C-alpha cells in the first residue's frame, strides 16, 4: 500500500473559522506573540498566557472540520496515510483521521511544568493558575512556544522520508523547522502543494502546485488520487 504523508498548516483549518497568523483582525492580531506564546511570557505573566489559550480552546469548541479535513479521511480507504500537522487544533481527529503527529503541540492538552512527559487531556475546559499535575507541577498549555525545541521534529522527518506521495496543505512554508520537511522526501516522491497563495519552493522536481483553498483543493486532489489508484 502506498504511503501518503500530509503536512498541514494553518490554512487547513482557516475555513473552519480558526484564525491564522496572517489574518487581519484575527485573534493573533489582538495579542503580541511575545506576550502569550513564549517561555518568557509564561514566566512573566502566566495569567495572560492562560487567558489567551483558554480563549483559543473555547473558540475551537465552536468550530467543525471542513471539507478538506473530511476528504483526507477518504484516502485511508486506499492508502497508508500519515498526517503531520503544524496546527494545535483537533480538527483532523474529529474528522476521523487516525494517524496524526502534532508538531507544535495540542490545544486540548496540558502538561506539568515539572515533567513535560506528564500530559493530560482537558478538552475545551479552562486552565488556571493553581491547577496542578499529581506531581505538584503547575499545568501549562501543551504547546511548543516560540523559542522552544520541536521535540517531534525527528519523528516527522523519518515519516516524511517514507512518503510515496507528499501533500502540503495550507502552509506558508516559512516557519522553521517545519518548512524543511519537504526536503526530507525522496527524489521520487510526488509532491502536491495546495494553497491559494503558495510560497516559492525550490529544488523539488516532482512538485505540483494547486492554487486553491483547502476546502476546494483537497477534495479535488483526493478524488484524483483515488481514481488513479483503482
């Protein structure tokens, strides 16, 4: 069975109503990233950081997977599918995809400040100061903040190397180190890049660019791939 690896970014979930960094007037426009999404911010003003992620969690509870998320689940009928997402939402899971690696953490989970391996699922509930893990550590968002290492990067690179087909969906290809994963794919890998405003990509010979939003481009590509695989 051929292996499809999906690398999804913020544009994958934008049509579900989740703000991206580039949205004008979106949630990120109202907050300075350095004040809510860095280890320094957490040390300086944890209440503001928790307020920001509580708002994001509440917003996530109000949205649903879009046609792009749902289309990817159909691929599992004919392919071995691995999803590597830069998104911290749970829309891939809620759509029904089964093999998902979150590069930048998960909004519905929290972890201990004493031991990063102590992770809890809180769904869409609020997190506040004083909420502690059984080990006594204050719970923090299970998010990879700016300035922190991406612990699952090596695993993501290994998965990408095994791809027969690579789908890049809704990402600016500008956020390091995730932007380098495309170069882990083998020279024979078919690469499709779906984005309404795709960034230039160099050095990939089998690249096909689809200038569409995820909700349109993904279902069309899925239909094409499944038709060719019959």
